[in-house]
C-alpha cells in the first residue's frame, strides 16, 4: 500500500470512527432521555390514578377514570393477578414481577418492564395500591407505547448512517487532496533518487520548497548530494594530483634502474654511491607519498573513536618524537585545553606541523603553544611568502623556493583534514620577529586553565 493510500485510509477511518462515536453517543443519550420522559409520564399517571404517594411525592386528589389518559393504558389487578379493570383495547399480560407487586404489603412496591401488546412495544409501570394499610391491595398497571421513542431513535440512526456515508466521502476527497499535497514532494524526491541510482549523476534537481518535514527532507537530501558531489570532485582531484606527483619519483627510479642495467660495476665508486643514495631517497619519498595518499583517500582516522582529551598530551608526545628524530630543541607551552577528539589523529596533525617547521627552518628552536584549544607551531626560519599563505594547506602544494626539498606536499593537507574533521580550522601567518606560525583551532568542551603546564 502506497503512502498516499495509507494517508487516505487513515483519514477516512478517523473521520468515520469519530462520526460513529458521536452518533452512538447521541443515540444513547436520546434513548435514555426519551425513556425517562416515558417513565415520568407513567409516574404522573400513577399518582393521579392511585391518589397515593409515589417515590415520596404527595399525590393530589382521588383516582380518575382510566379513559382520562388516552396515551396510557390502565389495568387494575388483584393480588392474585386477576384483572379487575382492563383498557378498552383488552387486557395485557400480567408477569411474575407484576404479581410480586400486587401481592406485596409494601405500599411503595413497584416494577418497570417492557411488554409487547399486539405487536407493539409498551413501557409498563406496576404500582401497589395498598394505600399504606399494611394489607394486600392489588396493583395498578400503566402502559405507554414506545412507538414514538422507536421512531425518534430510528430517525437518529438513519441520520447517523447517512452522516457516516457523507463523512466517509468527504474525508476520502479531503484525504486524497492532503495525501497528494504531502506526497507530491516525496514523489519528486523518489524520482530524483532513482535518477541518481540509474545515471550516477549527483547534480539532479531536488525539491527543497516547503517548511514541513518533507521540505526539510528534500533540503537534507540536496545537501547530501552536494556533499557527495564535493567528495567525488575531491577524489578525482586527489587521483589527478597523485598521478602527477608520482610521475617524478617513478621517472627517476626508472632512469636509475636503466643505469643499473648498463652495469653497476662500470660506474665510479662516487657515482655508484650517489646512484644508490638516489634510489634509497626516492624509494623512501615514494613510500611516504603512498602512505599519505592512502591515509587521505581511505580516511582511516575516522575509525578511531572520539573522546575527551587534553591537547597538551598529544603536543608533548609529538614534540618528544621530533626531538629524537631531528635532534632539535622543541619546547611546549600549554594550558589545560580539553577537547573532544581522536588522540592519534590530533597527534599526527601536531607531528606534521612540527616536522614541517623542522624541515623548512633548519636552525633555531621550535615552539609549540597550546592555548584555548588552539595549537600553534612557530619556527625561526625565513618566514612565509604572502602569495603562498592561501595555499599552504592544499594537497601537493609546494612553494617555488621549497620544490627542491624532499617531501610530498601532503603533510599540511593532513593537518587541515584532521582539523576540519574535528569541526576546527587551520591558519598560517608570519610571526612577529621572524619565522612562521602554523596551527589549527578546535572547540573546547569546558573552561581552560590559563596557567602553562610546560
């Protein structure tokens, strides 16, 4: 069953059930009120005919002739059930309940029940006529036709049924209109999803109008397609950039291998050592490039769970590793900034910043500062060229002055990827007094201490 049909059926069922509930309530209330009206008329007739007190209400005068009540049949019976006085239409049946009232010495004894007379339903009230003497005095039976009650109830029943039919038709029409309006954008969204599946294109037209849930779903779907399209473009760009960057070390490797084929023994010792050093350097560079490409392409960092952590801890570990690797003076000045992040990924980002500073600033100390969830790595090298600042964190970007140095151009791109994955951002600027400052900013999850820890 389609969603549109489900909505229509739901509205129809809801409307019909509500109409039936109102009709049943109206039918029941009207029937009770009509029955009370009949009972009140019988009570009034009993008071007037019996000249006695009924239900504690004083009765005026003496009894009158039974014929005085044209709508009520009156019948008197003795204590043994014998009919003493019957209506002109003939006596009607005396039940066991009537005999109990007639043979009772309780002057307030009475019974109500329904009886069928000549195929017509009557409401019967039987009251004791002992007049408070303490002796058996027979009973007075009064019967009133329920034809008017049945006719009124039948009218209500027919009206309710017609109302149910009309409400069902109206609710079906309204339900169809509402369901069509609600599912119209869903239908368009389904068509768009089918177009994406069949063609693989991500630039399809998606309905984003409306402020309801369907409109929000369309906007979310459009945003998802835009993210996928952006990711697809980035993957294509990564493949193109990677193929471009891989050509140089591969070409150099092929050249050196060709030289080796001509005979390693024919080379001078100095040339042979240079050739082997080039092979070792290029293979290491190629290995590093492949590893960083795999990390960017597969985004393996996302498998690491996020957890509350102090940035000073990852900064200390990264600095200690850089001291051992480069034999450089790397200092850390940090507050107690607490962030929600992936420790290994953030440590890799800080490590890349420190490695970059050690590589491009061969002299001077490296300073790592952590303040208010911001990591800043400063070197005391030649500084940055203004034209390079907007592109330093792009994949494979290397300034003209640094293209002769080893490296893949992916280290800072990984820093940017890690920062953005944590909802942060990166920055690069020239430091006052010389050198460069590169780093990233994250959001804290609590207040930080202003007292340096190291």
